[in-house]
C-alpha cells in the first residue's frame, strides 16, 4: 500500500509541476463556470417569466439547474479525461523510467493502482473547481444537497472508469499523442452508445445503452444511487486495470 | 553471489542470448564485454527481473530471478543504459522517490538520500531539475539511484557511455570505490574501461560467452615478454651485426626483423623472450654497450583489444544469429 501511495504522490507531483494540471484546471474552470452561468441565468429568466405571466410554475433548482449542469460537466469530463490519462504509462515507456519501476521491489498491481489513483485525484481536483461554482446556488437558493453529492459521486465514478480505460490505452504505446487519441475515441464511443435509444427499444439497443457510460449517470444526478450503475462503473474500472496489468506483463515477454 | 546456468532468451525470429553460464563471486567487479548487440543488455535485464528468460536459470544472492523476483529486486541496484530519470523532478525529490520505492524504512530515507548525493557528487545540484542537468550529472544521479538502497549487487549497463573523458575517469573512480561493499557487473564495449576497473571479464559475442577470465590472465594469454627494439642507423649499426648481438642476449628465444615504413629509416626488431623471463634490461644493456643508438624499447603486450578481436573474430556464425546482432537491445 505504501508503494501505491509513493507512486501516486510522484505522479501527482509530475502533474502539478508540469503545466498539464494547471492548463486542465484553467480550461475546466472556464468551461464549468460558463455552463453554470448560462444554465443559472436561464433558470432565473424562467423564474421572472413565470412571475410576469402570473401563473406560478413549479420551480426546482435541483431538477432544472443542478441535474442538467451535472450532465454537462460529465460531458466536459469526457473530453478532458484522455488528456489526464494519456501520459501515465506512455511517458514512462518513452523515458525508460518503466525500467526503474519494474525492477524495484514493487508489485505490478501497485504501480498500476498508484498511477490510476493519481489520475483520479487529478480529476477530483477539476471537479472541486466545479463544486465551487455550484456552491453559489447554496448562497442564493436552497437546493437539496443530496442530489448534488450523489451527482458528484457519479461524475467521479464515471471519470474513474474512463481513466482506468485510459491507463490501459496508455500502456499500449510509448507515444502520448497516440494514447490520447485512442483514449478520446474510446470515451466518445462509450458516450454516443447512449444515442442508440433513438432507434427504438429492442434488446440490442438496451444492451448498447447499458454499455454506454453516460446513461448510468442519470440516476446519480437525481439523487439515487442505483446498484446497477455502481456495478457498471466498478466493473469497467476493474476491466481497465486488469487489461493494463496484462498489457504491462506482455510488455516484458515481448520487450 | 550471481549464478547463471544455461540462460537463453529467444525472440520470435532470433536468439538474443544463447545458453550462457557464468558465476560471479561476492565482492567482484566483473566486466561484461562485447560488441554492440552481443546480448549484454538482455542478460542484465534478465538478472534484474525485467525480462523473463526463455530457458535456463539465474539466481542472485540465492534467489531465482523468475521464482522470487521481489527478493531479487530488493538486492539489486540497476542502472540501465539510459538512466531512468524523471526530467520534471529535482535531484533530491527524485532520489527520495527512489528511496521510498526501494522500500527503505521511512526514517532512513532522508539520511540515505543525502549520503548518496554526497557520494556520487551531485549534492551541489540537489535542487536543480533533472531536465536542466548535463549528461554527466544525469549519469551520476542514475548511479546514485542504483546504490541508494545499498544493494548487494550492482548492475550497470554502460555506465560511462556518452560522458566526456574527465567524467569517465570520475565515474570509474566512483565504481572503484563502490567495490568491496557491492558485487558489481558492468557492461561496456570499451576495453580500457575493463582494464581500469574490473578484476574479471566475461566476454560475450552474439549471445554466447566467449571467454571468462581475470583481466591479467586474459592479457597474458598472448605475447607476454615480446619486446620491440628500435635502433638508429646513424650509429654505424649494421643490420646483421645487431641481429646476431640480440640473439646472444640471455633469455632471448627469437629475433625477428620488422618490415614497414618505419623499418626503412631505422632498424626495428621484435624480440621474444623465453617463457617466464623478460630480457628487456639485458637487451638495453647489450645495445648500448655495443655503441648503437637505442631509440625505443617497448613491450609488445597485446592490449585487450587484440585479445578481444581474436576471441570474437573467429566465432562460427550460425545463420539464426546474424539477425541477433542488432535487435538484442
């Protein structure tokens, strides 16, 4: 466990000492700020309109602002996650530092877990920025905190699972750009699988929709933790890390 | 300390290491010598548990590299051909990280980090980023990384490649100082390095061990006691007279006249001594007493270079091994 933490700390050091972390934080701050502003403003305008028209429409910050906001943030995450995960192992292979890690008295699993954990913490730092944005609604309104927390948990789980797959992709190549591109394609693919619902409701469609990474976020944004979704995320994380372990091992046999 | 028996590493289309065996005793400095692509790096990678062997067995400090890799890894310090450095880290942070990952007790990490920085003379750049360091400093940080957990065995893959002459000398000095506490295997294709640093040589070519011997014995294998004598013709020296005089010197077994451009101007002879004797002093006295001008008297001891070429040049070449020359890395 100590080794995992050592590797994780070193990885975070690299994120924050290089521009990657700061660029990502800046991009994310701008995007999530803009989304929060736009969605918040349309809610306020809807509030005015309902007052002007004299009919009192049911207004709910949680349903009309926070839930769509969380979904949007999750999509921004899809774009930024490959940028976080692409360097994890590809860079080690390019620099030859993988030789240091593999010849140290450390289990391969500890290396992989440390790497993945650091990426998850990096992603959590981005989400923390978003948490600042959303906290404004608590100053000016009275939203329910529970769906916010479950929503953020859902976003983190979704990120963790894409990062696990990204770690695997990163272990396949020594070129960060290639790892980033494949990781991005994978994230995009898992996202658009949910669009198949517009083609009816056959078993295949339901299956593809279950595979899609975004369809599992809905219940979280509504404040519900559904074991079906948690199992999906956990098994995807396991799959990603398992494939990474296999890939690292095969690297030694092929070399 | 290290035992290798019948070790092979085969890839799909070629054999990088072919059935090699050797042992290294505790405290030895062993030079692993061979041309580029001979299988040095592959062998070292097997010993450090980076690559699994295809066949054969290797044990380090009594632990099998395949069965108990963690135990082996604890006892080995490894400097790969390119030092495994994170350019974005400072020297101190990097070494602290390595100390932690090598499972040093937390209480010792700081002290040990300082110690190896002093030892490898990188203490003056401890807060600099590795990306800003020169090649020589990087190599030394790499060496510091290898010895930080005080391993029993040090495996150094071309520790002096790419350094300038001064740095090469410093690095050799450092390796020399590390001897005694550690058993060291270092690979190189530079012969003077082996002569300067190692006690024992393992010569490897095309994946096979060609010779295992001590440096001295290897050098003595050919041509000990042969001397080249050069005499000025102005001193009224007659070729025949000189030849005869040299043959009469006690201890001399054979006198040969040298040919070539230099032999046009001056008289040059190659003189062999009887086994176990060196007639150099007597030759010099004989020449001077005869009134000839002695220009040069040099020992014809073969350099390791020649020994090496002789040993590796005459190896039969199986067709499958031709490809192995390049891709052993």
